[in-house]
């Protein structure tokens, strides 16, 4: 049974201020001495970095498409253990989810699975009384979605705020905050969204502090906490990686980190550890060799295209990665990791493990995917089915090797990725909590 007070921060659409409000609330409550558990709906890797900075706890994703609706409450309970409050930032608009699949993976679905009250963040610019119609529509669309209040964003003046509050009185929903347009906190963006925390360092700390100050000044924190405490107890047990009792030395699994490789789900390292590995993080921008005793390598997503000159210049590490891969050791690479293993990226030499060339593209590849393993690999046997997510503005030529990694069935049928010796490299991001056997198989291969 889970009885953590909780709020879901949602909005009618993207770009209304969800991240600012959610991150600001996390930091403001943490500043009051509460232990705050941060969560993000969907596959986003970047927002959880800001959440972690605001709370001092790992930012965790709740993705009902990749993990299945049945894992949402258990994963939430795992992440929120020991917290006095959980704040869940939504994705896109409240009712937007996986394309063509109803409410699946939407913020609305996650709020229902968590039995959590929703706070609707509304961009109030260029409207007054119409805000009531907007809020009423969202509150009445699905009676099972519990909208507990509204935070008004981009409010122009005291007069504007008074008009908005007067209109919302007719909806019966309380206004829990009003944030002025003139006090927007700017967080820089680029081709895949916000610039990650790891790249901004002191600037990111300042941005989170500014979000907290703005939200604390404009929101009724006492009322929001009281609303969070009305969330009922969640039945069921928390998710936990199943530990494996194994004898002998624990193999070292090196995990790429640093500014170039920031995309990772916290549960992956937990699953590798539970499977019997010692997880050691290294930075391909700075470290010239792999961690001592490396038996396996995991290179997740990130922005190697931004750091291509620095990654290319680190020749000693590139050689070490190439030698490890050619030895047959297990190597799992997703998206950015795939590009790093390629022969070149935008004309700059990379590791050359894969006979493929990568370059930036104007086209954004984005969306959920249904996948089946085409080839036996260090992650899965052929025929294993998983759901994943693609998110990149790069192109790899060729896009698949002689033994492809995945067959994708949405939105079109195609094969992609590479399986060769111990290497599994693909654009597809997956969440291993949906199939814990992936981590166990990888660690077992590290042992052998």
C-alpha cells in the first residue's frame, strides 16, 4: 500500500509552462524541508534532469506505452518510497497520448492509474472569461480525471488576474496560483528540447532556483500540499528489480555519462546492479580509458552531435571502446551510443565499430514504436517483443546491418540497428523495467 501525497501537473497543450511550474513546485517544497519525489509522464529524458536538481532525488519516468499501464503505480511507488510528497509533470496536453491509441500514455491515464489530483496549468495570455470555458471543458471531458485546481500562467496584470479569477469562480475549481508574464524563467532550448542540466551546470542551478522563487511567490503552496494529501492510498506493491544470487566476482558494467550522454532511465542501473553487476559511470568527453575491469559497456542517448569534435578528439577512449567491442564483450548502445559507435559523425571520426556514417538532418524522427528483436543479441533472443521510442535529428547510413537489431511495426514496417559479435546498437530507446530479462541477459553475457 502506498500513501504518498501526490500531484499531477498538467496543461491543455504543450508550451504552457508545465516544466517551469512542476520544477518550481518541486524545488519550493524541497526548500520547505519536504522530501519530494519527482516524476515525468512519457519518455522525456531532459525534464527529469531538472527535477533531480530541484529535489536531490533521481527524476523518474512513468511511461504507460513502453512499460504498460500495469507498471505505472508500482514504478511510482518505487520512486516515491520515503517521500513526503510526489510531483508528477505531465506530457503534452492532458489528454494527449500515443498516436491513434486513445488515452494510452497520456497524462490523464497516468493520473487515473495513480489516483492523483491534477493541477491544470493554463496559459492565460490573450483571454479572460474564455478561460472558464477552457477549464470547464477539460474538467468535464473525462469524469474519472480528478482536476483539483488551476494555476494561471502568463498573467498580464492585477486586473487581468481579477478577471480570470472571477470567470473561474463559475467552474467551482480553485485557483491555486497565478504567475505573471513578466517573470518568465528562460531555459534554453535546441533541436531536441531543453538543454540538459549536465550541460548548463551553474546556469541550471540558477534557473531552478528562479523557478522555485517564482512559483513560491505566485502559488498557494499550503493549498497545493493539502490537495496532494487528499490522494487516496494506492493498493499494490512497489516495483523492485529482482536480485540474483550469483557467486564469484561482480562484472564491471561501464555506463557512459557526462554532458554528451545524459539520456538514461534510473531503473536501468538498478536492474544491472540487481542482476549482479557493478555499475561504473564514465565520461567519454573527459576519460581517456574505460573503468578498470570493464566487462560490458552501455552507451545511452544524448547529444554526441553537439560534442562531436570533443568525442572525436578523445582518441584513446575511442580505441578502448573499439578494442572492447572487437573482443566480443557485451556493448548496448541506444541512439547517441549508436552514433558514437559509427565510423563517423558529421565527418568527424568516431569509434568505427559499425561500418556506418551519421550526420545531422533537418527531419525530426519522433514517436513510439512497436519492436521485435530480429537477431539474437546480448539484450534479447530473436522474437522478443518490446515497445520503444525514437527521438533524433540524425540519419545513419546504412540504417541497419547484416543482422539488424529490431523490426519496427509502427508507423511503417522496417528493420534498423546492428547486432554484431557482442554489440547491440539501435536508435530505439527502451525501458528495461518492461522486460527485466534484458538486464539479466546482458550481465550474464558480461560474466561469460
